[in-house]
């Protein structure tokens, strides 16, 4: 079955540590997205990529970094510069990145900073 | 820029009763409108969407929504609630002259079903 796989599902981190969240898709989608979800705030866009080797900042990119070396993969690094990293992180993809397309989501990664 | 407002962060209905989740939007160009559902500790799944054409849109699991331009609304309904409908529901809007990166989500409505 085609879909998006995020790992790990749960992650604990000490303050000052960088962590990388994995996102892999086998849908042959061009566009991939990272969202952050906090209670009562909906989803906010961190980074997105519409093509390999290119990505753009979303609304809340500070303290995060990404890469898109392969079409299937879009890992997110939460750096020590992110002031409040505890959150639920969702990766998504769409076929072309066009308005009106359905977003396909992974099951999320919950990061807790101790 | 577009925005979306979901009225009521928590809604409770009895099993078998009508489900009505409210969504109002603002957009300077014709909008694309979506409803997504999220079960606990999972990603979101598309329920239905409106892009063009018929304003009454039918989705999965018996849900439907009607695009009302004059009221800038896209409320989600289901005639008879089922226990499995308990989840969080997100309305989202994007503008047709931008890419998907401009999709804006509402803050969500948590639906509880009372047995």
C-alpha cells in the first residue's frame, strides 16, 4: 500500500539536543510538507518542498531545518535553537503541490523535550 | 490572505443525532475548502473538499458540506452520529491562485458522541 511513513512515533529529547524526524513516501508525489500541531492551534506549516533539492520556509521555520535529496524523503531536524519544540509533527505530501489537491498525511511524530 | 474560523472547539452530540460542525472562511479570491478528520495520535484524513461546481459536497463516512458564498461558510453535517465519528475535525481553506503551501487550517473542533 502506498503512503507516508513517519518515524519515530514518539521521541524524547533533552534540551540542547538536535533531533531528526524521518518522513518517507512511496506515492510518487512531488510536493512534501512538514506541519507542527499544538493543542488548540491547528496545523502550522514549517517547511515545504515542491521538487527535489529545493525547499521553502513556511510560517514557523525558525529553529528547524530540512533537506530533500530524494523525491521519497523529506527529513526534518529540530535544532536546539527551537525555543519550544514539544509538539506533534506531521508530514504530508501532494501530487503536484497545487491548490485544491488532497494532502496525504503520515501518522505523526510526538516530540517531548525533557 | 485567507483565514478560517471554526465555531466551537468542542461539540457533543448523542448517538443518532445530527452532527453540525461550523466553518467560516475569508478569502479574496474563489476559495478551495476542505474538511479533514483526525483520530487520536494519528495524521489527518480528507473527508471532503470543494473546488468548483456543485456547492453540496458529499464525502466519506456519510458526511457532507455545503459551500455558501453569501455566508462565507462551509459547515459539515452528518444526519446521524455514530460512535466512530468521535474525532477532531479541521476545516481548511486555500486560494485558487496559490499553491498548496498557502493552505490555512482552522483550530479544530473535537466531536464527542454520547451513547
